[in-house]
C-alpha cells in the first residue's frame, strides 16, 4: 500500500487497488470487515487507535479513499492543471452521491452563500433549494458557462461569509461543460470555494482538483462502481486547514452518512475495471453522438466532444452520458422511448448496461430540461448493436 504507483496510469493504479496486499493474509483482495465496534486493551487504549466505532471507521473505506485520493491528485496529462501531493488530498466515502453533495451545504452556516449551477442533477438542486431556505443560506442559481454571471453572484453575502460555488461538469443531462480554472480564479478573488460534481466525467477523464477546484465529489453509484448494484458517494478535498473543511469531515460521522462495509468492498471491486469501462463507454457514446449528427430525426446532439473546454481539460473521452433532442418534439421523444429493444428504459448512468430516459417526465415542470430530450447512458454492449437499436427507435420520426 502507499503511493507506490504514483505517476502510473489510472488502469495500473485501479487494477491493483494501489498495489494492495492484505497485511494479514497476503491476499490480493481487501477483506470485508463488518464489525461496528473495535476492542480496547486492559489499559483501556484502543488496540488500533483509529478503529473505535463503525460509524465512520472501517478499514475497507481506507483502501478506496486512498486510491481515489491518488487518482484525483494527479494531473490528467502533462500541462493540464498541475499534480498535487496525494497526501494533501483527503477523501471520504459517503452513503450516496446525494449525501456527498448535501454535505457541502450542510457544513455551511446561516448567512453563507451557495452559487449553484442552474444545470445540474435535478434531485440535488431541489434538495439544496429546500435546505438553503430552511437553513437561511443565500442561493443563486447560475449558468456556469456565464462567467460574468458567476462573478456577480459571488459578490452576494456579508464580509467573511462562506461562498460555495457548486458546479457539475459535464452537466446531467445537458452535457454542458464549465471552465474549472476560470471558475476557480473567480472563487479565489471573491474568497469562495469551488466544488465540482464530476460524476458524469469520473476521475478517469477529468481531475477538477488539479485544475484548481477545492473540492470534488462523485456519485459512486454510477461509473466508478459501474455495476448498478450499490449506492455510494465520495467527497475529496484539498487540505486547507479551514474550519469549513473540518466541519465537512466531522459531519460525515455526525450525520452517519456512511456506506456499509459491503458496499465499500463492492466499490473497491468495481474500481478495478473503472478505467477500461469508462473509456469503452465513452468511445461508444462518441460514436453514437457522431452518427446522430447526421440523423433527420435529431435536432441537437448534446455531447461535449466539440467543446473547447472539454478538449483542453479532459483526456481519454468525454463520458458515457449523451443526450438527443428530437426534431419531432415531445411526441417523437415518447414514441422513440417506447421502441427501444436493447437500451433499457431506466434512470441512472454509468453501469455496464445502456439506459435511455425521457428526462423531462422525471424532473417535472420546473426543470430546465427540454421536453424533446432523451438521455442515454452508454454501457458496454457492442457499438453496432447500440447503433442498430437507436436507429430503429428513431426510424421515420
Ligand atoms: C451528476 C449526479 N450527481 C449526483 C447524483 C446523486 O447520486 P446518488 O444517486 O448516488 O445519490 C446523481 C444521481 O443520479 C448524479 O447523476
């Protein structure tokens, strides 16, 4: 264990879970420790000083947290952001991606300001709206591509209040990018903090901390685990010694928002293949996006492959999420949805199986998502089969 594989490619780090061997058995797979409590010696001292109670202490968390800290600390390519010392990047597993995102606002104090993306995962946006109202936080929803609007929103609040800029890159389901280095500069100038939800990109393709973000989080329910069989989240941050960071770290145990030992173990298992899965799904999503650019039934392809910020900041692909707006409007989108034979009609993303979703029905009337939009999570099936299914679903529309 340790930073032995520092500087190596993500496939290498993940395939061996940072060169993991179990210290007690030399097994190559971490054991699951389901115990919720840990024994003290006759002197009443804990036998293992950092293992006392299972609310946030489990040896299985540390394996995954260590691997993800290393991954997020390493610039995605030379010249794209800068390497950080992995020892200065903390990570904590959480019970869900939603718990990771909510922790960021729950650690604020009344009067603090949240500047959140107008386009972001809708359930998190809704929950943040409610929490800000009841907890007396200022909330400003802004299109993160509009840097002047972000700069103006960062001026809200009184001297000394926390300003949290929360943006998703790329956004679900519009696939809009945000300029992380530029947002980070605006944040610093205003004394704020930048937190990025990079769930749809994963650290395989994008490393927000190395680009200047202070915090990054993922729903590990999605591609990091990749098998649609656990709910989880992870929050990582740059060590800055602030009271806010301290609250973030103590709140996980305070709220008890932790994954089970088994889910942490499943995540370790899923992570081993994450780089291969994410690259494969991204290549298929790109192929579908390119094919759909020429399709008569499609009015807009939403995928970041031609975005300048994505070309600058991402490497190895642009993710497994892709959306289409249909020329025939909501009616065509619903007809197409009913026709899929291979894509499964289901929510979520990042699994081995490809999914399609008529998104505006899920998000409701206040959603900024157009009613002609279909969202696809592209899995690991052969691209020819995916393309054939998509083509037959859109035929004649
Ligand atoms: C971009 C994004 N962030 C956060 C979440 C919340 O994650 P979870 O479902 O693990 O709570 C989701 C869930 O769909 C998501 O798509």
